[in-house]
């Protein structure tokens, strides 16, 4: 069996290394956002088996927790947060001074999942919580809002290109998804939920570093 997940990790690892090497001025942001994102890989446990259940080879750490999940979130976090700045040779986003507690809206909203108020897939909780948080963040960060949206769009396409190739090259990947629990809407065969997830995550994740840094920056 092929290590499909590891191939995806390798794609983002390559972009991460290139970005880290080229943009010395962004290294702190890349590393910080990567380390901050890595623990999110543990949340994979919540998505198995209701959203998906890998039907391909993985490096299992504990039950349904995979090494690839941690590595993927690490590299994804760093790449997503800086891809716009790397491609367009931009510096850190110029943002208004905003209370960093705003960035906690997404995880707080996601906790509603554990109350089991709505009988919907965990992916919908994740996507909706990040979209709601992003709305408030963009409202407060008017100076950088357009760049943040552009960054999320770029990150989404950057995610879908290799995913599309893997999706149509290895039948084990589509076989891993629980389509009966999803909307049935797809984008090039890929569940629309996957597209919404990467877009909402990118939108939410991109400005977090600047929000915290600018808040504690000395006047």
C-alpha cells in the first residue's frame, strides 16, 4: 500500500523549506505558526471514522493518531500563513491593533461539538467555527482583509492541485471518505467539505501571527 498521506506531507514540506530558505525575514512567523499548528493534528481523532478513515498505509502513533497528521499540520500551518507574502515579496501584514482573544473564537465555537446539540458531521463544526471567526477577524483587520482573502484563495488552490492528482491516482484516497455522512457535493470529485475546510482554515490562520505580534508590540 502507498503512503498517500506522506506524499502530501512531502509536498508541503518542500514548499515550507523553500519559503524558510528564501524569506529569512519571515522565518519567525513560519516557525511559530508551524509549531502552533502541529498539535492540531491530534484533532484527527475526532474526524475518524465519521468523516474519513484512511484506507492506505499510515504511520500509526496511537490508535487512530498518525504521525502524518502532526507533520501535515506543522508544514501546512507555516505555508498557509505566509504563502501570500512569499509569492508577492510582501512583509508582515499591516494590521490594526486588535485584541488577540479574537483568535480564540474558532476553538471556542468548535467546543459546541462536544455538547452534541446538532446532529451534524464534525467537519461542519470545524468549517463553520473558522468561517465565523474569520468574519470577525476580517472586519477588524480592514487594512489587510483583501490580502488575507487572496492568501486563502491561493492556499486553497495550492492544496487542491496535489490533492486532485492523488485523488485520481490512488483509489484508496476517495475510498477513505464517508460520503454517506457528507453533502454529496464535490469539486472535481473531491468532497466540497474538503475544499471548504482548507479555505476556512487558510482564512482564519493567515493573520494570527500579526494579530498577536502587533498587540504586544511596544508603541
